[in-house]
C-alpha cells in the first residue's frame, strides 16, 4: 500500500536509482503515476507492504519500504526492478549504471563516470566540500542524513589521495 513517506519509520529500507539524465517535469509526473500504481499493489507473498517513493532533483528515484511491516523479498524486489526497467525503456533513461557518480554544484546535479570524477578532482573542479550523493545508503534515516554529503565524508574521498 502506498503511504506518505513521512509516516514511514527511519528504519525503512531504501533503494535509490540514479537516472543518467535529468527528467523533464512531465516525465516526473508520468513516472510518479507508474510508481504510485506499482507501490499501491507491491506485495510480499500476497501481503501488502507499506511503501512510498520520491523523485529527487528530477534525477533520483527513491523507493522506500517499511520492513517492520513486511520485508521485501526476492520476488517483490524482482517486481520493483521489472517496473524500473519498464520505466527505463519507456523514458529512454538508464537507472542501473553503478559506474557513474553524482555530485552537486550549486543547484545543478552532475552525473559523470568515475574516471571523469577523478579527472575533475585532479583539475580542481571538484573539491572535498563538493556535495556528492551516496546511493548505497540502506535506510530512511541515512537517506535523510547521509545521502547528500561533502566528498570528504563519502567513499569518493579516496580520489583525493
């Protein structure tokens, strides 16, 4: 069942999918409709799950599930991946490329390859205070507090050694 993200506990499981490009506003509306329909019927062995989603910066799709209510299992996770793959195809985007990293300068989100990220560090375009996105976080609390962090507080800090 779809619930307001504010009603989910901080321990809720989070999955973050980063688009390779910024979504247009009308695409966000259409994708939101698809995700709401999906989350509304998302289940674990026939039992509904308390879940939500948010699209941040027109670039990141975040799906959240209250694991204390019902865990997402293999089949339910597979169904979410199938839905996201359909979104990829319909909107001509990539959501599963983990070899790209995102950073923010001002209000602009930039998605680059890891090699380009290192090049930008070497060129001084990215510094240790540049905001990066940690898409590997696991729960809603970390999403709210550790998703957007300065490079110096992220795994990307290794590029400064």
